C-alpha cells in the first residue's frame, strides 16, 4: 500500500472524496426528485411487508475501520508496539477494561453489550463495508475504494419491511450515505434520505422539508392552486393523451404534504431542544447528529444511520484519537442515557461499529492498518441485556478466539430485533430468489 497523504476526516486510504454512489434524499421539490421518491414510496406500499415490533435502530457507522485496541478491547499486558500509548480504565463489568478515552461509556456498561469476536476475511474498505452493512459478502473481489452493492443494506431492507411513519421517510442517513448503504435490487424508493447539512450550525435547514428561500407559504399555496386549475384541462384529464403530468399529480400532492408536514417540521427542528440537552450531546457535528437521530426515531423512523468518517488511521493514530474519541464517547453515552430517560431505550437499538478493526502492531508511521480478524461492536437498547462482553480476542488482540461470530450473525440479530425474519427470501425484479441472510442465526446473548 502506498504511503498515505494528508487528508480530511472524510477520506479513506484510497483517497476517496465525499462523493457517494447513490444519495437519493428526496431531491429538489420543483425539480421532481421529491416527487419521484414519493412515487416510488407509493409503489412500495403494495409490496408484502412483515409485521414487526416497534423497534428502531440507530446505526453509528465509523467509516474507515476504528481500532479495537484504543476503544473496547485494549491489551494492557501486551508489548508496547501492540498495546500502544494509551492507559486503560475500569468499567462497571468486573475484569473488563476500556481504553482511556471511553470514560463515559465505561460508566454505563450496565446498558452496554460489547462484542469482541466478530471477524471476516474482507480486509479492504469496499468489501468490508459491504459485508457489515448488508450481512452478505461481496460476490467477486473488489478494490479497496470500490462503491459496491451486491445486496440490499440493513437500512433499505428495514425501510421495505417496516414502512414509513406519517410525514417522514423510513430510512435516514445523517452526514452522508455509506458506500454500501443503498437498496440494490429493492430499488431507489428504499434508498436513504441523506441529510448532509450540519445540525450544529445555527442555520441548519433540511432540504425538501422547508419552502425554498423567497417563496412564502401564501405564494406556495397560490402556485398549487394554479397547478390545480391547469390540471382541469381536458389534455391533462384525458388518460389517452399520454401526458405524464396526470400520473404525477398524486406525488406532487404528497410532496406538498411533506413540506407542510408538522411531523417533519418538528422532527428536524433541533432548535426546540433545551440547551442543556444539546450541551449533553456535545456542541459539535457528531453530537448534534446523534441528537437528531434520537428525534427521528422519536418521530417513528425505524432506521437511522449516523455516518462518521475519518477512522482509517494508517498514520498519527494517537494524535487523531485524542481529538476524535472524547466527543464520540460523550455523544454515544448521552444518546443511550437520553433514550433510557425517555423510556425509549427498550425500543431503540444503538449500535456502533465500522468495517473492521486495526492491525496488532503499530506501523512505522504511528498508525494501525486494516485488520478484519478482530473488531469490536457496541450494542445497547432494543432489550439487549447489558453489562456483558460477548466473545474475546487472543491475549494480543490478533484474532477473535472465543465465541467467534460473523457479519451474518450480526445482521440477523438486527433484523430479529426489528421484527424482520433474517431467513426471508427476497426476489429481484427478474424473479431471482435471494436469501436475506445466508445464515439467519442471531447472537443469542443479545436477544434477551
């Protein structure tokens, strides 16, 4: 691997920028993107759905592959070139220690389950991302920087099976969409609504959930009335005329409803939160996105991904983590505690992971490289029994060694908790049957 060059926190080792392969938000209202997305969602209403418990999922995705050594699986007895620079701290679980920056999470381990033994053999970003985001391995070898989609993502399947709450889409991705976070053959109607804007900014405003600048409510209603009058023309009413406008009338109406939806307006108005609550999460982009995720599940959204880039630490690992870990620790602990205090933790999963862990030995550039033989995953909520560590790695953290688990087990656990059968057979538009998860065995310790 060539020597990395300096980059922003949103670029991985292969030099990818902030682009993504499919970011269907509900595009420009006047440009038709919102209308098309609502049309797709309407078509989905006729599809078979599965009755489900009212459980939601907030998936915190640390893109690039966070180190397990400096988070939830430190090895204080290993040689320095393996254990690294950080001291460890005790947790509420006897004999279990976290790395020094995970202070707030260490204090609420009664609510956490830490999995230390998920492993796979997809050691580059493209393949690893796909495997953990979908529960399915890639069909063919892919490059490290590939945006690959051979299978629907966890969020897209949830959107299909659970449906959308009134006035809001079923699947959100905050920040951006992970490269394998899309719907594949399920179609664009089950892609995430991507909220790129930063809720930590005072000017935070979500596109398509507010009127365009310069267009007030009265003018907007006037334009809707004009359009209604135009639609009375025989050319529009005549179904044999072949004019597509008539077919889109219902979706323009739905677009109008979303823009004027009280549910959408309230969910996105983070400024309604008390200052004390916003401070609890941390006045930074990650913290405020975590708070926004809570507001979305509170409004009934079943699946929210909180995308956080910059975890591909081939160089300057400890300097970077000194900056990155404390606010993430703060926000995750605040999210879990806030959900608990609101009586929402039993019905909301909070999961934190990336595509893999990092190498045991620190490299000559002061970083750790890709390592899929071991990783740590945080689970909380959704009636997950807390105060436990599932599985373990060997004494130097080289590999999962006890209670070895797979991405399929991980995905099946999420689906089961969401009320979705991981053994379900899906069908492509061509009629080809596809297993939702090839091994539909959930992680029994997490099922309660």
